[in-house]
C-alpha cells in the first residue's frame, strides 16, 4: 500500500505594525478582527469520502513542556477503525507516537475531539510539521490507509 502524502499550507497573516499610525479604519478592523475570528490555529488535514481530520488547536503546557494538538475527526467508513499516529517531525525534532494507544472510532461515527502531544516548548517556533498516520481496521489491526501530512507554515504580509 502506497503512503498518501498530503501537502498542507498553513497561511499566517502578518502586519507591518511600524506603520500603525498610518492605518485606515478598515486596516485596523482587519488587524483586530471579530471575536469569532480568534479561533487559534486550525488546520484541515483531510476531508474525503473516508475520513475527516482537522487540527483544531495547537497549544503549549509550560509545566510539562508539551506541545498539544487537539483534533476533530470523523470516520466515514462502514467499519470501525483505529487511528495510529506514527512519526512526527517538527522542524528538526522527531517524536515517535506509534507506541501510544490508537484512537478508536466506530463506523460512520460523528466528529469527536481527542488530543496528542509531543515534547516541545512554546518558545520553540515551528515552520514545518510532518505527521504520519495509519488507519487500521479495528478488528484485524490491518492497515487500511497510510497518510503523511506535510504542514508548512507560510507567512503573508497583509499590509
């Protein structure tokens, strides 16, 4: 079975704050945004006829040194599955999550939230994240699908 490699661009807007005194009302409104715009980092990884997987939030726990990923997912298949995370690479640091218990999902299940974390502090910014995932048949534990998400952060200057 060939691994599906999915490239994801995560666009982050930047603003030239050195020119704030010249901004128009519209530019100020764009920069401040609306309350519903402040959702944090959300990255849609896949949404096809078999699986929906989205990173809903990336946060840090300063006490434990963990970088926490909150996921929403939906199993669209007619069989129960396990989502087994494998190798995660964040810039140059590598974490292996294959020893962790897989995320079980019943067939045709509704979207549900779960977390995974890796050791990394909030002071360490990231530019690229690679996440390997195996979708396994829950009964046989045989691989149904192999996915690799290559997330690249891209900055665009708005004004």
